[in-house]
């Protein structure tokens, strides 16, 4: 199970939000590359980079930061936020993303998802299913639909999606730990791979996810807990490998 330290970029800074609230942000580093370098030097081999400006505005804003991170560091980067056109997906991959994460567009634009999967393959295109109260949230988590998260996973798999990111928005930034039974249920519904995000606050949270024994949980995204030094990258990787 892989560790994905989070680099969330807003107004040029590496930040963390609370439950997706853009007004409840904490700036942890004025340069996203510096934040990424710190995690890479600590041993991280993968990064989850989110263009929050792009997620809110509908088109990528921070591709220059992606180029710097992917160009200067030996890490695998998955990148999302504002990828709502074929050109945006292409530009993110050309800027150095190993994989792209589609969110809103995967639900709103059937043609785009099919085009992205066809052009780049299901191994390079993930879909983010972000849920508030079990319902899918879109547009940078500012809108909540009536679509159930499990139904969304099933529908997307029928359309050819094999890789997913699931975020429990209600837990995001709260450091209260994941709902392990919910994660188990979601993983059981996915035939491909799932990356989990939301609420990681202690090493025990990572150990709990590892103990689920779900082989298709590919990794865990961790943000605030790492920035606030609740544990180190090395400690997190050991917990996930236990």
C-alpha cells in the first residue's frame, strides 16, 4: 500500500483545507516545490498534487508547479484539479503527471471520460469519487449531488474506469481517522484499484487501513498529519507495509 503525501496548491501556496472549505485553509509552504522536495527527501516515492485553483475555476492554473515538481524530483506524481477538457488532460500529462485524476468532468462529460481513457489508457486516468454524507461532491467539493458513492463507482466501472481515488470529504482535514468499514465496503465494490483519502491523523489510522487486507487499496493520501509532524514519511510507509 503506497503513501501519497498531498500537495494542494492554492494561490501559489501549498495548503490544506478543512472539509474542502476554501475559507478554512492553512498555508504550510509558500512554494509547492519546496513542500514536494521535503517529502521526496524524506523518502516519499509518490505524490498526490491537487490544483485547488483549477478545481474551483474549472481549468488548470498550476501546471507550472507540476512541471517543476515532476522535472526536479524523482517521484511519481498523480495530478488533479480542473481537468475538464481533453486539452487539459493532455497538458497535465505533458507537464509530467504520471497519472491524472478526473473529478467533476467524469460525471458531467461522458465524452471526455471516454476520450481520456481511449487516448491515455485506464492505467493513467483515475476518477475521484468524493463524498459528503455518502453523496458525490463536485466542483471542488462545493456542490453535492444526489448520486450515491457506491452507485457512482459501479457506473464508472461500467464505463471502463479501473483506478479510483475516494475522499471522505466530511473527514478531510479533521485528523479523526477513516471510517474503516466504509472503506472496506468501497474497496469490495471496486474491481480495479482504490486510493483512499480523508481524516488520517495517527499511525494507527494507517495500520487500520493495512489490516483491512483489501489488496485493491493501492494507497493512502495523507496531508495535514504529515505537515503537522504527527508522524514521518518513513513511519507512515512502515505502517502501510505492516
